[in-house]
């Protein structure tokens, strides 16, 4: 009887172990390498409209993911920028019809910082064919570039050796 109780207690301890947070789940979807919104947010209309949609989507995502209201966001932006930012200002920045009210660059940066809406970081570079990647991927990308360059050098070296052999 005591042996059975020890076995059940041991089984209980085994079942109560926490998931290993340091090991990646092989079945989980891979993390995106670059950040940015898709064409459903940025793909059509004037630049002013695209900017408004990025602001709108960033504030919407912050509201859905962390419950951040525009009023609270206005308070955070006011504190970060050192000047008053109203809820109305945020609403105008997020409105495609209010083209005379575009978000200033420092406010755009503060918006990204306060909402953690890092997808918005990809907007400007994407207009020029660039992408924003997390810093942890920079070395991997550089290694891939070096490997590609090394393959080109190896192919060129093989071509030159073949030509040299053919001449002798």
C-alpha cells in the first residue's frame, strides 16, 4: 500500500513539471524573419492613406492584444514626447480622410515604442525594397551572403584552373 502511494506521488510530481520554455516547439509556426504589414494594410491608395492605415492598425492591434485604449496611448505619447498628444490627434492620424493631419516622425516612433507595434517598423523600408529584421538574424544573413560569395569565387577559380590546364 505504501509502495503504491509512493508511486502515485512520484507520478504526480512527473505530471506537474512545467513545460521547458528554452526548447522550441517543432510543430509551432516559425517566427517571421522580417517585420511589416502586408498589402492589405499598406498596398493601395496614396502615401497619406497608407500611413493612416499603418497608424490605425498599430493602435487597433495594441487595443486587441493588450487592451490599450487611445486615451491611455495619448497619455503615454504625451509623457514620451514631452508635449500634449490628445486622443483626437491619434484618431486623426489614423483616419484616411484627415489628410492634413499626418503623424509626425517622432510621434510615429513613440507610437511604435509604446504599443510595441514593431510591424510598423517595416513600412518605410518596404517602400524602397528593404526589410527590417531582428538583430538576432543579422549574422545569419551575413553568413549566407558570404557562403553565396564563396560559391561564386569557387566557380570562378574552377573556370580559371580549367582554362589554365587547357593551355598547357
